[in-house]
C-alpha cells in the first residue's frame, strides 16, 4: 500500500511542473461537467470520472454508466462521443474525439466567432481523430483521501499508452482535488497530422449540502495550472459552477469559465438532468460565449445505482 501511494504522489508532484503543448481541452468530454462550465474535478461523481478525475471512482454511486455525444457550435469537425461504466474499484471507458489541430506558428491569429470557417490567415486547420480506451482503479488512504489512476490506450495511426492520475479529499461537505492528465504524453498522428498530448494539471474544490442524499446543492470551482495550445489559441481555464436537484427527478446546473491567458474569452453554460425512469437520467447542456473551443452542446444518458 505504501509503495503504491508513494508512486502516485510522486507522479502527481513531478508531472505538475512540466511545461504543456496539446490540442484537446479538458472540457472535451462530460455533459454534466460541461453544464458546470468544466468545474468538475472535485465533483466527479458519475462514470465520467474516468476522464475527469480517476479518484472519483470511490466517491459516487455504487455503480453507474454514461453514454453521450458532444459537438462544437458551427463546426461539426469538433465532436466527441463516449461510453463509460463504473463498478466498485473499477471503471472502464471508451471515447472517440474529433479535435481541430492547433494553429501553426506562422498563422496570423486564433479562430474567432462560431468557427464556421476553419481557415485563419489562409491556413487550413485539419481535424485530428483518435480513440481512447481507459481502465480506472482507485483506493482509499485513510478516511478522507482517495488516490486513483486511469490507464489509457490511445489509437490513431499508431497505438500508444498513457496515464492519468488524481487525488480527491473529502471532508464533510467539502471536497478538494488535484488531477494530472497525460502523464506519459505520447505522440500520435492522425492521417499523418501530429497529435501532441501535453500534461494537463487542474485543481478544484466543491461544497455540497447536504454531503449525501439526492436533494442537494453543489458549488464548485476549477483552475488549470497549465496551458493547452488549441485551434483558438492557448487555453488555461478558471471555472465556477452550481448544481441543484430541485426534485429527485430533476436537476439544473450552470457555470461560467474564463481563459486566464491573454484575452479572457468568457463562456457560460447551462444544463439539466431529468429522470425518465428510476436510476436513468437524460443529461443535456449548451455553452455559449466568446471562447470558440468551449462553445457547443451535449446530450447523454446516465445510469446511477
């Protein structure tokens, strides 16, 4: 136990200080998470924790699953769909992502507007496509701390391995989290277009009242500690969100996000969940604003037991 704990802590510590460089933002996956404008690493209590924070494996329902689709407004080349399931001590996931590649250094500026025209400064932006298979495990350290990791298999023109690691602390109604994605940072190509995954480090906090139960309110905040190059320029997000379950069958959420590099490019999100049957929820969200990479909508189905 001590060896495994030390290894995960070392991975979090060492990778947090590594400089970034990739095209896929954290918010590419997760309909509920996007409804909170991406303020989700300390919430992470559904099966999408396999993407957002592997330490959330022991923080949510006993078992669950999600299937979802997300697309960017005005540009169908930006899209993602995924399937994830979680049972005690194990999560499994599959995501397929279509992401616009970052602008080359010779281009004149970032994408703006609704990205209906994918050319900036006369430079065509190709879309990278890859599949990501993940297996998530986690274990508790004492009564308040959970450590987790997701082992990923990434497939495009090549097949590469990767690792995400996370830690989640729960103290009554309060939660705090630290997550590092792409610890290995593998290099792939998609139809010959390079995909350069960069380490992404994010911290978050959440407050839920009551701490347990179906009818509760949650406030959350996330902050990126690293920057991610994208087709819209460098992204480093600060986000806040709020979720309220007004009945056992209906939840609403919203949030705002700003880019903390150069122009703020604020965006705002709203979302909702409705129970169509016991334990089966339909989730939806939409995001608008000045951040071209955040704009979009998503729809999914979620089981929670």
